[in-house]
């Protein structure tokens, strides 16, 4: 198992940049969601896993492909509530 350490700077708005090598290795794209986890004195950032329910929403017949799973779910809830 390889171990790499990267130093990043916290910018205004508490933003950090993901190093190019890390973006390439994990195929991180603009708009991707990451998870932050605190374990003791460590801050761990990992790729967020999409819930199985949201993955299924995109394969429904006739589902628009340009709408996110969250938007599909909200639309479905709105339709069921009559709103």
C-alpha cells in the first residue's frame, strides 16, 4: 500500500484545493461530492458514495438524464403530495 502526503492551504471561505495527482487518481470532477470524517486527530476526505436509491432513480425508463438523483426524488415527493 502506498502512502502519499500532500500539503494544501486553506483559502478564503475555508476552501481547499485538491492536488492534480489526487484528482487524476480518483477521477474527481467539478461537482463531485466528498465526505469528511474525523477520526481522533485525523481529518479524512473520501469520495461520497451515492445511495443505491439515487442510483436506481437514473435507470428508470424515461427518466431525464440531465436531472440529479436528488432533483428526481424531490420531484417524485412533490407529485405524490399533490404539490
